[in-house]
C-alpha cells in the first residue's frame, strides 16, 4: 500500500472497497479508479481557485487619488 492510499484509508469509500469481496486485481483497479477520480477533482478545484484569483485581480477596483 502506498503512502497516498494509506492517507485515504480512513475514507468511507476506500473502506467500502476494502470490505467488498473481490479479487486482488479488481480491488487494485477500483482503488486506481478512485485515485484517478481524486486527482481529477483536485485539478478542477485548483483550476477553479486560480480562475477566481484571476477574476479578482482583473476586476479589482484601483484606488483613485483625488
């Protein structure tokens, strides 16, 4: 078990995968699919955060000195 999976081992989804009766290869495929899904969600959240930062920067009101 790699360290990334060990960090997620407390997750209910990973616990569910580990509790179901299946072959080792099917279990590894399911865990790999969950790892891929986690990476995709992390990338979408990162991109969303960067777009928000860019929007805040572009539309920030600059102070006007009188």
